């Protein structure tokens, strides 16, 4: 399972040491650095770039560690064009500093050289269980471990990382990078329980509390893909994009054979939707030898996909049909997809397809809330949380954050929410322990 085959080349090759230092030297060190304002988690970009420009890799890494647990990942998959890089003043007249690439360079260098040994406090402040190991769960775990909490992560899958491990394809985010970041979080003293699906086999919120945890964080994401009710939706050949990505990832890892990946060389593949999942499914299908069309019911300006992902998909030959809806899936006579009836501003047309993949959103599973009393959700299943203590659900001591609260967003926004909730958890546990101390003395 651990064997990596890298079937397709990695798309964002990193800097060499010289290239990274040269790029860092281009920074103007603005008095009011706009790049930092553009980073949702407030990374101290000017300072890590300054340290890197002097060749002080350890110093640069220590600065990143102050705010981020996943720099090798953010450096590769954040929408930099809208955030740090988009705000760099050099971008007004020329090329902005490639901040994302510098961030991942420093993190990768640290991994290879094993630069940083942090002074970690004793884990004496309390015990916290984290459910889910996506960017939200890993961030809560890392932040709380650094603040002296004993943290255990419960993860339903075999490996940790959530969408980073099972969604975003290898050519964009190598699994070795995710594994290295996860290892760094383990090195902070966090304990992992993989293959441990909370809400099944008698593992519940109540049983975790009974094991002596002071607080629990739910960071379980949005695992259920949305379906369509379009006539013909049950035909063979129609599936979920996330399933394609999952199968492809397992094939890439050598865990499945090619026939389990539901796209064949030469297939005409349709993708419905235009977010990040759609882009990854389209680009994966292209790599598998398919001719791909993405259909989106809105305009290009309204697509939720990261701009750079869309540009890469166009460059790789993916065709986009804007303001286009599929109104019917047509049968080949054997219960299998033959074509789709499309409606657009130009009228109706029929387009032939061999495969169709949906990428129209996802929502939370109810495995935890259905096995626990007192955790309220909205009508779509998103967990309701308070602002004080930050991130606490309607059940005392149970917190939540990331996509399971805020709807599918981005890695860094899940991290931002998780960082705030980690502070809420720390305040809550400290307050409960203080009250217990006072009561015990009385
Ligand atoms: C295909 C795809 C591509 C994307 N590309 C980008 C991108 O390029 N850039 C970007 O910024 N964002 C991207 N995103 C969005 C980003 O990945 C998500 O917003 C982010 O992963 C959400 O983090 P999370 O921790 O809330 O949830 P997740 O990453 O979904 O993690 C949830 C974890 O909880 C586990 N879990 C669920 N239920 C249980 C349970 N009951 N017990 C134990 N464990 C459980 C799951 O197995 C999973 O590991 C992409 C998303 C997808 C699906």
C-alpha cells in the first residue's frame, strides 16, 4: 500500500536551493506587507522570506511553525493567486514573489534535513480527542499538542490526511508530502488511531468521554457527494467524481489494478460541476487518455474552482461548456450511458458520452450526530457551533470545525477555522479544570 508509482509527472516542480534563495531576494520587504494580510492564517511571510534570502532555512521554518502545521501542503494547493501572491506589490507591474513555492520549498527542506527539534511542553494541560485527520483535525491536534495538551486523533480511514490523502491527486499533491507532514504532527506527541470510525462498533462521543478525554473536536468534513435526480441518472457509466479520484489514487499506490479505475483510454468523459473536485476529476480523466468536457450551469466568472486549476485544465485540453445543464441521460439500450441531452443558451443538443461524473458538491455524513445526543445540525447536516467558546457545539465539551461546519471550502480555510476552535478548546478545558480545582478545595 505504501509503494508509490507516480504514474503521472508531478505538475508543480519545486525550487532548487539557489532558485529559492534568488526568488526570496526579490522581496521588497514592504513597510506594510500586503502578502501577510492575504494569508487566512496570517503566516509571517515577510520574515520567513527574509530568513530564506539569507540562507537561514531553520529560521524560516521556525517562523512558519508559529502559524502553520501544513506548509508543504498549503504551498502546493492554496489559491495563492487570490491570497498571499495575489496581494504581493511586485505583482502590480510584473511577477509576484512565488510565495507558495517558497513555503513548500522550506517545508520540504526541513523534512529532508530534519532541521527543527521543537521544545515541547509536558502534556499536562488536559486530554483532547480529535475525530478526523483532514486539515482541520491535523491543525487542532498540532496547535493543542504545542500548547501542552495530550491529543489523540481518531481516523476512519487506513491513513491520515483526509481529502489531502484520498481526494487531491498525486500529480498535484504527492502522498509522500502528506505523509511527511502527518509524521511531523506525530512528532509533536500526537497519538493516531487509524481505522477507527466514530459512530460505528461502539465507538461514540460518549465512549470517548468515558475514556477520560476533557474535550472532543469533530473535523469530519463532507463525505457524502450530492446526487442528481435528472432522468436516466441510474444508468451505468454515471458515477461520482470523488469515486474516480479515490480509485485512481488507490491504483496509483499499487493497491488496485487499472481495471478498477472507471475511465478507459479514448473514453468521452463528461464532468458535471466546476469546483475543485470537477477540475481534479477532469485532469485525472485526461491523464487516463479520455477526451473530457466539463458542463457547468453558471458562467465562468461564477465557477468555484481555483483559477490556476481551471487554467491548467484548459491547457491540458479539457473543454468547458458554460451555462449548460444536463436535462437527461440517454440509454444505449443496455442500461448504460450513451449520451446526454444538454440545454444551454444556444438551445438543446445531444452530446455522446461513455462516462459521466458528478461533482456538484458534498455534505456531512450523520454517523456521529445520529449516535450522540445533543449535537444540533442545520437542515443540511452541518454542525452548529457557537462563537464563545469558539467552535463549541450544542453539546458541552464537543467542538467542531472545518468543512463539517462551514461547508466545503479550502484547505487553508479549514485550518483557519480549526486554529480558532483550538483556542476555544484550550479556554474551555482550562476553565473546567479551574472550576474543578476550586470545588475540590471547598
Ligand atoms: C478532490 C478535491 C480537491 C480539492 N482541492 C483543493 C485545493 O486544491 N486547494 C484547497 O485549498 N482545497 C481543496 N479542496 C478542499 C479541501 O480539501 C477541503 O476543504 C478540506 O480538506 C477540508 O478539511 P476538513 O479537515 O474539514 O475535512 P476532510 O479533509 O474531509 O477530512 C475529514 C476526515 O474525517 C474523517 N472522518 C469522517 N468521519 C469520520 C468518523 N465518523 N470517524 C473518524 N473519522 C472520520 C475522514 O476519513 C477524513 O479523513 C479539495 C477538495 C476535494 C474533495
